């Protein structure tokens, strides 16, 4: 038996992104552990969590509402990436790699929203 969200490619991609962000955050300096580190990890985790939570709703409108929350969390991760780059916690190549992963998740979430509308 499986849950509806487990079959969604966007949910699987969001899990991959959360894993990548978790690995990145482990390289941040200790003074960021309760600041950028925590914020970035929570935002990345929130993407897949909102997709999962919304998928169990009673209507497409409710699912779309949670997908929009996931979308906002994805954008928050992008902003955190910019902060991390400015603070020299990641190089340009790693920034671009994670930025592109965020873009892919964004496109997939938007596509799912359109298919449910």
C-alpha cells in the first residue's frame, strides 16, 4: 500500500533537493547552525511536506493551496542559496547546481497546479 504523494515525481524531486540542502548545510560555519542553516533546511523540508499534506485533502482546490505553500518554500530556499553564496559558504558551481534543482521543482509544482485547475 502506498500514499498518493509517494507516486508524485515532484515529491520525489523535492526529497532529493532536501537531501542536497541538508548536505550543504553541514558545511556551514557553526555560527549559522540556528540561523541560515536551520532556515534553509526547514524551507527545503517544507516543500515535500506540503506536497504530501496537500495530497490527502478532500479537493483539488485544497491540494493547490498546499502546492502553493510548497512553491513559496522552494523560493525561500533560492533566497537562502543567495545568502549562502554571498557569505561564501558555497561556490558558484554548487550554487548553480542547487539553483537549477530549485527551478526544476518550481516548474514541476506549477505544472501540477495547472493540471489540477
